[in-house]
C-alpha cells in the first residue's frame, strides 16, 4: 500500500478536506487558463470575422444597440444605459450635496459631480447595465446554441464558431459602446445639474463654474477608454460562459448566473485598477477654499 493510501485510510476527513480545497484551486486555475485561451482565440478571430462575417457583425451591432423583441420597444441598450446612468448620476448629486452641506461647502457639488461621475460612477453603471442586458442575453443565446448542438453544426459546416459567434460580438460591442457611452456621459452631466440647481436651488452659475473648472478632457478620454475595456471584458466573459455551457436548460441558467457574478466583480476591479493607475499618485486636481 502506498503512503498516500495509508494517509487516506488513517485520516479520511483530512484527506477529503485536502482533496476538496486543493482540487478547487486546481479547477479554478484550469478555468482561468481556459478563459485565457478562449480570449486569445476570440481576439485572433476578429481579423477573420472582419473579412468573412461582416454581415453578422452588422446584424449584431443593430441588435445590441436597439435590441430585439421587447427590448426594441423601450429603445434597447441605448435607452437602458441612458436611464440607468441618469439615475446613478442623480444619486451622486444628491449624496454629494448632502455630504458637502454638512461641512458648509455645498457649492462644490459641481466639482463632486465632475470628479465622481467621469472617473467612477459612469463607467461602473454602464458596465453593470451592459452585463445585465447585452451580456446576459449573449450567454443565454450561446448557451442555447451549445445545448442544442447548433455550435457543433457550425463547426461541421466549416464555420469557425468562435470567430462567427464571439469575435463578431466583440466587434459589435466596441462599435456600439462609443455612442452609448457618449449618451451615458451626457446624462451624467445633465442630471446632477438639474438636481442641484432645480431641486436644491443652487445658482446655476456657481454650479457651472466648479463643474467646468474641474472637468478635465483627459478624464473624459480615459473614461471612454475604461468603457471600451469594460465592454470587451463583459462580452468575452458572457460569451465564454455561454459557449462552454452544458447540462441542458438548467446549465444555461447557471451559466448566466455565473457570468453575471463574474462580470459585476470584474467591472468594479477594472475601474479600481484604472483609478489607481491614472490617479493613484497624482489625482490631477487641486481643491482650495
């Protein structure tokens, strides 16, 4: 009898716990490796999709932007991201005005809105809205194709399934996120001003002065860069979980849940590391009274 077998016989509970935890770490690393290979394959397939699957990419651009079915009735992803950003930016203005009012500097609400919305709130809210609409839909669609063997049928017909199903969606997400995020930024500029000047009665000149003083074009540019990175990350994550779904309809539902959990955490992590990289050493503003 080997030493491993002796230890398992003498300490069955310890061996079971060790196998569970060590096996869990191994499976997690294996999943990370599979996702990395899938990401590289999808990125490489963008070139192929640009040459061979342009019609599919155009169809996905229209579908992601305006939605299909019930989503098209309310305006698709554009309307959802716009309204969600409107609500989130209004909350930033409400909390900022109340918090700054406690120390008697509520006139700086414009500065608060220009700083928080551009650097943190707008990218996070947009990422969450994309994950909940476009991302979850992509996971469900690809998962349904996987369990019904439609993806295998594409491979049999000589179609590169990753390029056709995933790379085209990444291309569509990158194209669509620019006008969508432009609308989100517009909403994040308008809603705090309306809340502060109309609801709270702050003079519009005071708000505009501090808002325009601390709104830097470089911050807007990096905010767009974060939005594009988040869109690619969300699309790759949800397509991976949908493409590798198994276990029938129940497995597709579980894949949607796991992809949403991963996306929500990843969006926050991306914004966190971007903020540390861009503003961790030098915040690029000087607030004096």
